[in-house]
C-alpha cells in the first residue's frame, strides 16, 4: 500500500519491459535490486519495532521518519492515520501524543503536528 503525502506522479512499467531492461541495462538492474533491498530493510525494521519496542518508542521513530521523509517539522496527519500506520488504536496514539506535547517535544494543533524536538 502506498499513500502520497504531497502531490506526486506515478508510472507503471509493463512486466515485459522489466525483464528486458534487467538484462539490457545494468543501471536499471542495480536500481531494482537496491529498491528491493531498501524495502526489505524497512520490513525488518518494522518487525523489530513491533516485536521488541514499546508503542511510545515506535511513535517517536514514526514521527522522526515522517519528518525526514517530508523534510518538514509540520506533519499533516491525524491520530487515526498514525494509529492505522502503527497498527494501534487512536486512543493510544492520542494519549501518547499528549504526553509528547506535555514534554514539549511536539506541538499539537487542530490540523497538524509540529515537531519541536524528538531528542530526549
């Protein structure tokens, strides 16, 4: 599943081109392998976090990742969206976000979350 957080364009490459390009172009071959490797590392990190981390640690990691990905301290995400991404309930995320706001790590606004500092 993919969700665009900003305006984006996507392309779809037919499978027959993929096979041909893999043998014909070394750069394409390396790009595809690097993409698979990167996604696999993300999967392993996710499994590690689900199995061995508390939800507050997972939430901090998630917020840091969103900040880096979007290159912005303002995240236009609802607690429901975050809960869905972290396989948790909205109530748990809301409680943890309130704790982060009380510690002045984030500022909660009606339409966005502003990251002040995620280092503690």
